[in-house]
C-alpha cells in the first residue's frame, strides 16, 4: 500500500481507502471481516456518513473489538445549521465507538443557499469549528457534486479537505481539485467507480492514482475479495487489456449515463431528474435496493410523472435520452 498526506492535515492516508456505502447491505459480522481485510491490505482511512443507514454502527462494531489507534476515521452530516450538526456529530461519535473523529465533513452542499447557510452565523461550519477546538474532531472537510457550488467553500480557507466525484468518466471537478491543492487542502475522490458503472475497477482506480490531483480514492467495498482487488491496484497489477476494457466501457456508457450535472433542471413538472437516476443507480448497480427504494419512495414527484415534454433533453450537454431513461426508471422503481 502507498500512503499520501491529506493536504496539510497530517493524516497519512492509504491512497486506496474505504468508502462506507456498500457495507449497509452486509451483516455486522461481514462488515468486521471486510474492515479486517482492509487493515491487512494496508488501508487505514475510513469514510462514511450519517445518511448511510447503519454504516457507522457497523464500523463501530469493528472498533469495539479492534484497536482504533491505527485508523483515520471520517464521516459527514447533511445538517446545515449549528445545532443539527452538533447533534449529528455526537451521534457519529457514539455510533462508531470513537472518542473523536479525524475528519468531519459537510455532506453534499448542493446549492448557493446551502453554502451561504453553512458558512454563515449559526451555520453547520460554526459547529464544526467549535467541535475542533473541543477535540471532538481533528479536521473539517467539504463534500458535494457541483464544483461551482463548492468553489466559495474552497475559497473561504475554512476547510481542510475537499471530496468530490472524480473518475475516468467524471472529470468536471478537476479545476476545483487543482484549486484545492493550491490552497493546501487534501483531496478525496468519491465515486471513483462512477457509482458502480465502471466495473473494470482496477483500471478505474489506477487512472485516479495517476491523476496527480487526488490524494485518496474511496471506493465502496462489500466483500473481502473487493478489498483485495482494490489493494492490488497499488502494486501496479493493471494490464493494458483492463485499460482498454475501461475505455470501451466508458464509450458504451457515454450516451446513457447521468453525470448529475443538473443542467436539465428545473423540470417543468418538478422532477428532480438527477436524484431519480441516482437512486435507480444505487438500486441497480450498488444493489442497495431497500435503501434506494426508501429514498425514491420519498420523492414527491416520480419518474412516472414525466410529461415527456423534452425540455430536459434540450438542455443536457451529454444528449441523454432522458425521457426514455425516466420511463425505464419508472419500470424499475415503481413496479
């Protein structure tokens, strides 16, 4: 395993680290085995979130029987105000059986209003700055999918890390990653396998490790075999054939893959199109059926409510057949 300092945090993290989404669908016993395999493979950094159902609790089960000392632990909260963030942080510490958390992040800041709120008086960032002074957390991070929304946060100088989607297919965050690096921030690539769409995992991770702008990639892992496969990338075991397979896969997904840029929004009927495709992706690719269905069911307007007006398709920079994709999603998620 190779290690990289996460910006100026002093965290010397494994370049392939552990993303905590998929352990939602395995048992606590299996989760402990997966984390043990991570440690055996040299992985020392865990990233999870309050929104990932029981992921924090399963990580906590591991720490109840294994040393916390050799790990860096990161989590995140969608809270936007001070009190909500402090409540979530306390729950994260309790769930993961930790005295402190190395990196706590604002989760998916996705609008200018969100950014203004978290940065302002009484906002979530204020809570994290207080928690850092108290020793409850060591560092503060920012996550999201929209570089233009995250830019003011990066510019503020109040965050120590940036976590954004970045992979061989999704490169829109590259200018922001470069800016974060120039400001001394640590950089974390979420969705390194594009939400599970890039199934040639070794080549996809190798691409990120050789990008020069990412400190750590956090693929989700749901089995010991996946841990071992991901760790093997560091040893340079990626073949030209695998790289060619990745290129072929990307070419095949290029016209039927939502990148969540949100240029299609707003929808005249009120559909949250990127969220609809995101939940369908978790259902179909991550196999988080119950998790995805619960969130999809909570959407006030669903794929079947599409009026087929086509406005979204006229805005999409990738020329996706969104109307047909919504029909397909409805058939999957509303059956």
